[in-house]
């Protein structure tokens, strides 16, 4: 082991914000205490770059770099010697020790480093940062250390890296192909860029095939794919080949064992009846854990690679003859077990050369479209794409590429669907095939692209499909209306739903693929939903209720996720929140059961909106958080933007302004690029509601005025009315009474419409805010009565708060105290911390503080407030607290003001006394002793 002391500048690094926060926290604590941290990730994910960034960011002491040396095994330092060196390094100043590629250290050095890391006292102010490769299991010497794992970059992060590397010169289609091919590995992404010529990068020449060739993969893997024996190499290649037709990163160990035996059996012996014999010599096989190559991991009866990059490299760098033999062995093993579809896939990969093989292509397409055969969407997509590759006829090939894209869309892989749609478009095909491709393209763009483009693609699909597939044409038209709705294009939405648009008919005959395209519904559902939407947009609830009600009712007995999603959407349009929640929950269960990664975040989106409409913000947040994770994982940025908007709205009633700002920024970033007017309006409403809750009515009125007042910038036609009550409250507090009164006429029409159960109560509240003193009292009481009929803790609490404030200012303290206490209880039950603070402040102004200063006061703080209070009570500055908790100083300032208000104190000294009393009283209270 060798070492050097360096002073360097921080390296530039893309993404990794979460990891950098962890490393920054490690550096910030070094002046007082040290500690170890293990960083791991597959080759190419940037372990070395992250260590360099950390070293360059450390300014308060020396940085020591330890690297694998050339000492013979056993000649390195002992654990005691290494520990003494590390402790000596920090005697004068805090020190950072970086050990990159620690897995390459010899046995004794690894043991010494692991022993020293475990026993390094925190008081020694040494930060020990150890990096190990993630293509193999972590060494037992390092296993006890806290671990920071590097995952692949998300598609947006990878795209940002690509734009930076190419100065934005990449053609959009090429850009998407590169990001998909790199699978989040930054080193591989940059290697692919270097492989392309400027003409290829700009889309003027076709991309090389394969895009990630063996040489590029091997260069990034850096030898991590090599093994010590032919037997281990066969096992690695067999697992790598088997994963290509597997639903996930792991494969059945029994299948691999069977294929390895067949691979090692001479052809003459293999032709004999009966199972293949055991291999003639010992080999690394599943079941003998100690014999597995280091690149593999075994869990139960499943095998997988530690690294996806290494798996790809093993398959790409194998000799073509050996690779075909492995696929042939896997095909025989699968066919022998009755698994037709994956067996045919491996059989197709065992062919020599790129020539068409029509018989095999037809069998493969037939198996992919057999709904009686259980198979995941991704496997069907792979089979259709491979069948297309083996097909000579251009029209049939285009049809199969389209079918593959459809299955990839259902699997939540729009990045793989788009290149297949481009390949289908490049070939002459009948109108029905081209229409099907445009339908898939439009649905892909609806979830992850400009919704204006989606609208046009779906209209074209409806036109092309009208003659041969009227049901699919109607489905395309309804999806086009969805795109216009998302864009806030009221005229486009109405035009698409006009009687002259393609209407639903009998479905055209086509192969059943085991699952329908997202948006595909029975003819009656399409007809009723379209008619109901049009009537609703025309302001004719009497005409909308019957067809939309039929869609809702069908959702009570239908089990398909697509029909259930339409049922949930129709219920939301009618204001039937309970029915929307039921249909959304059933759609979520059905989508999960089918394994449709595309439909899961959509079901969660409807659930989250229904919970918001019902005033159940914590439940809405839970659904939106899960929906956001799935949407980002499956490349559905538009759906992710809607989930971000829901999260911003949920957070706007809580106490952390940074959370609202983060979700609003992310939602608007996508909404503005892709024309998502609905998501943008919701996000901006959330931002304004957060201002209003924090006592900033002028800011709130300015933001909301842009959304609700007449003009070209008015918000989405189906959303802006929901924000009117917030605007009226903010405008009255800001002295803009005329503006507030001006929007009530439209809102009164909306309340009379009956699609929002809270609207009537909110209308009475708004009128009370604008009424003279002699009329306000009755209006507030009427609003509370309407809230009792509609339900919803949060909105009722807001009315009670405003009524309590009004009563207090009219010198009616007893009545005010009752209303404010009711408001406080409602806000606390809703998780509306920022509004609860307003209620507490009003109660305190009445001399009716809601709780005292002892330990009971601390129990009323939020968890974040309590953490901050304890740090401050210990003497920490706001900046130190911010660094410790990885938040901004603005957030600490905000929470600390709330802590002071909640506890009725004015100084840090008082806070320290209150916290100290509470901490001392805590144990006595738990044991029943007197303090």
C-alpha cells in the first residue's frame, strides 16, 4: 500500500446530489468527529470521480490518498500500524483519507484497512473514504462499514451529462438512443459519444449496430468481466445469455445448470434419449456457492450478475460460435421444459448470420401474441422485435415492430418503444399498420413528450384507423382529447370530441397479445366517456352525468386496469371522490397483477388526485411519492410532473417551504417543456397556497391572480376555479377587494355545477370575507354547515380559522376561542402544520395558549422542529444545524421561528431551558416518577 498527500480542487461531477450530500455531511463533521464510509458501484459509475470531488471539496485539513501497492501478500502494515498512522494524521488538523479501488489491495492490507476503519475513534477527526468495485460482493473486511452505493444515473441526469459532453449537438432521437443504450452508466455514455462521428451524432447518418459494441463495453468494464477458467466463463456466458429472455436481472439456477450440462455434452451423446449426463469434469455450477465466479451472486434458486454492465460485456465479448452454442443449449433446455416463447427466442439467437428466417419469425410472432401463454410485456416485446428482424416482408416487419413497441410501452420502457416505431415508420405498410404505429407513438408522447405532438399523432392515428379498426380509431380520438386536456387546449378538446370525430364500433380483428394497449377500451366506454367529457366542457352537467355515470358504474364490475382508470377519471369529473378512490385502488391492484409498469403510476395519479379532492393530504402524498418513483423509473416524465404537482400541493399545507419549492420547480421544468398546462397550474397553485399559509398574502395574491383572473395567462380550464378560494382570501388580506369580488361570479357557477362538494362551502366563506360585518357572521355559519355536509377536515378548519380571526377582531373572545380550537384540531388531524401555527398564534393572542412550556410542549413540535430545537439548545448555530440536517439555513430559520412561537419563548437561552427541562422530565414521566 502506498500513500500520498494531496491538495486538489473539486472535480466536476454530474448528478449524484444525494451522494454528495452524504459526503458533504462527512466533511462537515470532521472538525469535531471522524468516521468511515464505503463507496461502491459498478465500473463506470464514477467512484473515482466522486472521491476526487470529495477530496477537492475538503479545505480544513490534509488529504491522504492510499492506493494498492506492490508489497507481497502479508508485507503490508498491520492493523495497529495503520490505525496509528491514521490517528497521527489528525493530530494537528482534521484529515481525510481516500482509498480508491480498495478491493485491489492484497489480503493483509484489506484486513488492516477494514480493522482500522471499524476501530477508528470518532474523536480522532479522521474521515476514511474507501472505494470498492460493485461488480463483485463486498469483501468481509469492509462489510461492517456504512455504505454509500452508486446507482445508475436517471435518464434526465444522463441526458444532462450527454448535453454537456456534446454542447447540445446531438439529434433528439440519437440523444434518446444513447441514453437508453448507456443504461445510466456515465462512462459508457461518454464512450458511446466518442464512438460516433459528428454526422452520426447529428442524425445525418445511421448509428452503428450494435451501438454499444464489444470493444466499447470491454473498455468501460476494465477487465471486470474476465474469469480464471473456461468452466467459470461458460457459467458467466450462460447466465448472461439467459437474462436476455428473462423477466428481470436474475435467472433460474436450474435452467442455467441444465444449459451448462448440454453445452458440455458432445453432440453424439446429446442426441441420445433421456436427460444429458453430468459433465465429465468438475465445473463451477449453481448450488456450489463457493464455486461461483465473483461476478455472480446467488439468492435461493436464482442467479444474477452484481453488475449489469459486466453482464452485457460478458455476452458481447464472447466468441460468436460459443455464444450461439450457449443460446442453443438454453433453447433446448427451455423447450424441454415446455417454455415455448423464451425457447424460440434463444433458438433465434443461435442462428448464424443476419439472413431472414421466415418460418422461425412466424412461430416467434405467434408465440408472442398468444394470450394463453403467460409472459411479461418485456419478453413479448423482445420476441416481436426479434421476429421483425427475421422477417423479409416490409409491411409485416413494420407490423411486428409496432407490436414490439406496444409491449414495451406496457412494460414501462418508452425509450425502447421509440426506436422500434421509427423502424416501423421507415417501411411501407397499410393504413391500419401505420395507424397502429401512430397510436402507440401518441400514447408514448402523452406520457413522456410534448402533449401537442401527442395530440397530432393521435389524431392522425384516428384518421388512419377509421376504416379498418373503428374501435381503435375511437380510442385514439379519446386519447387525443386527453392530450388536449393536459395541454389546456379547450377548443382542441371539444373539436376532438365532436360528433364528427371517429366513433366507436366493433373492434377490428387482430392478434391478441395477452394485454391491451393503454387507452384501449370497450366501444361503449369510449363512446360514453367522450360524450360525457364534451357535455361537461360545454357546461351541461345534466347531459354529462348520465354517460359519465355509466362509465363509473362499469368500473364496479370490470377488472381491467384500463376500464378502471376511465372509471376513476369519470368519477373525478363528476366530483364523486369516493368512487374515484375505489376505482383508482382497483386499477392499481389490476395493473400490478398484470405487471404493467406504465399503468401503475397512472392509477396512483388518479388515487392521489382523489385524496387531494377529499382533503386527505397525507394519503395523497403517499400515493404521489410512489407514483413519482415508478414514473421516473419507467421514463414517464409527464406523469412524474403530475405527481410532483400533487406533492407540492400536499406539502403546501405543511411546514417546510423547501419541499414545496423543490416539487414546484421540478414539475414546472417538465410542464413548460412539454406543454402540460394542468400540471403547471396545480404547481403554481401549490406555491401560492404555501405563501398564504405562511402569512404572505401579497405574494399569494400576485401568484394566484395570474391563474384565476381573466386573461391569456389564466390557468388550466379545469383547475383554475379550484384555486379561487385561496385567491379570494389572499386578495382580501392584501386589500384587493375588487379583484376578489370579480372572480366570484364564475366560482358561483362552478359551485352550482355540483362537481366539487367543497365548492358551496368555499363560496359562502369567500362571500363572508367580502361581506360587511352585519352579513359576515351568518355567511361563516352557513359555510361551516356546508362543510359538515361535504366533509373534509382541512377546508372546514380553514373556514373555522377565518371565522375565529373575524370573531377575535370583533371582540367576541369566547366564540373565537371555540372556533380557533376547532380549527387547530382540524389542521392537526390533516397534517397541516403551517396552518395549525396560524391557529395557535391566534389562540395565543387571546391568552389561550394551546399547550405549556414543559415536556408536553415539545411533544407538539413536528419531528423536524424537535430536531432543530435540540441542536439549537445544545448551542449549535443555524448554519451548523443546516449542515448537520442537510437542509438550507432558510429552512432552519423558518422552523426556529415556529418553534419559538409554539413554545411561547423569545430567545435561545429560554429554548435551552425548556428543552433541558423536558429532557430531564422525560425519563421520570416514562417511569411514573415525580420530576
